[in-house]
């Protein structure tokens, strides 16, 4: 079996777009801030064996994606930025907490951190391209069963 990363990334991007909370969903971190609304970006953060999830003949992998939500700090009303971001985050976290297998592309989302850090999000600020964003970065740990064959 091989990692179908293009399909996995596409599924996460499509899922975010289908939520209706984002003006745009990118497959890479944007170089300029959104001028209004919320933008999301998805990319690979880490991959490795899922400790305790591998069998005798194959290794199960833990693929961690970052899903970052961006909102420009230069928009009005400023006190709506965090509530709007949190509403979008809540929709994604609710979806990931359900039976989220990306159309059977992955075994599961590691919600509680059985194989490492759990599904979570961290708020912060990001300065890039001369502009500042308010961001929420979701750590999305995905478990991919029997990815690498173990041959003695």
C-alpha cells in the first residue's frame, strides 16, 4: 500500500470548503492575508509510525496535518474576528470528532491522542507579507492503517 497524500489533502480541503465558513481553502500557507472573511490552509506537518498501532507484517502511520484558519486583523468589527474564527473552528472540530475517515482514505482521526498529540487547536497571531493575521491552527492527526510493509 502507498500513501495517497493528494487524495487525503484534497479530502480535508473539500471538507473545509463544504462547511461554508471559508472564502477560500488553500493547499499551502497563503502569502497574503485575506481582506475579509476567513481563509483556511492545509499542509503536512509530520509523518511516522503510529507507536502501538503497527502489526507484525505492516506499519500503521500517524500523519499529522495542520489546518490553519486565517482572518485579517484589519477588518471591522474587530471584536467579531475571534467569534467568527471560533465558529468555523467549532464546525471543523465537530466534523473531526465524528466518524471522520475521509471517505475511507484513513482509519481515523486520533481524537484523544492514542498515538501521539490529540486533535487540538492553538490560537495565535502571524505576521507575513507585511500584514498581520489572527490564526487558529488545528493539529489534525490521521491514522493510516498498514501503510508500510515490514519485510525481514
